[in-house]
């Protein structure tokens, strides 16, 4: 469908919405699915796996939700986040170290052939296929516009927008997405995640320059429902989470 990209879907029943995962061609979905080998899935219905800078929520032993983990928060705050945003109760949280990840990954690659991530080209919802193709087309178009606009963006900035060239997370969006992306770029802010919900837009971005964050928030001062700014020691940057009214 799109050269050099893998598009996968996760359906979130609680909020009646799809999470669209656009992978770099070199990204192996097994990185998300290998946690199915954890014994904790036999004990709990919902388990959140945290590995380095990403986390994967499993429900009924299947991957259910993916999120870039750019903010250091405790388990209680994580549980509140998922309960408030997805209506899910997290029964157990496993912080996965390198040894455990290697064990899960190797066991998964050896034993499992079936993927629980839905391929866009195998879904029977043809309207959804057309809509998602349109979304991905817009993403690629925006990317190439930035690529050829040498005065406004550098190669380094492109890599930051691509979130380490590994995986992006997108949800359904309208023209407002392009407006937000453009203003993030103008203020030299790096997008981490973007979620378009029924009545609001939520996204996370980071920057080493706190003033740039405030300048961006000022643009949407009449639309902001909530916002928070925390300093992330690992990123050595300020991380801002924003909720906007549509």
C-alpha cells in the first residue's frame, strides 16, 4: 500500500476506536507481540508491559494498546491514565529488563507464527481501508513536503518527527492535525504521540527549550482543556501533554 511502511490496527472496544500503527519497514511487530510469552498473562486479564521507551497493554492475552513511553511516572499514575483515557483497569504492570525481553522475543520467534495485529490489507471493512489509505497518504505527503522544504526543516528534525525511525502512532484526524504538526515544527517541538478522540485531541511532545513549549500552548490557549509539563531526565528535555477541544 505504502512503500516502506507497515500499517497495523488495534481496535479499542472501550472507546470504540481504532489505533493505527504505522511501522518503519525495518520494525519487527514481534517487539510488541513477544510479551505474549509472559506467565503473568495466565494470572491477570490486563497486563501492561513496559520496556525501555515503549509500553504495550495486553488484554485477554493479546496486544491491545501501544504507547510511546516518554514520561517517567509511577504505577498509580499509569493506572489512572489508562482508566481515565481507555476505561481500563490495569491489573498488573511488568517492567521488562533486557534479559526477560530477550527470553520472550526468542521464544515468540521460535514458537509463534500467528500475529494478533490486524493487517490493513486483510480487513473486510472496505470503507475503513479507503479511509486509512487516505490517512497514510496525508502522512507521507506531509513528510515529503517537510523533506523538500530545506529552509524550515533539517534532516535531524525529520528523524525526530519519525520518532527514532521506528514507529508512529496515529488515530483518525482532520485538517487540525496538519495545523498542529505545522506549529510543532515551527516551534522546533518533537511529537511523541497523537490521539484523536470523539470530543478532544490529546498529544505529547518534548523539547529542551521550555519557552518554545509555552509559545506553542499560547497558539491554542482558547482550545486547551488540560496541559502539563514535566522534565524527563532520560530524554533531558521537557515533556508536555496537551488536551485540546475540537
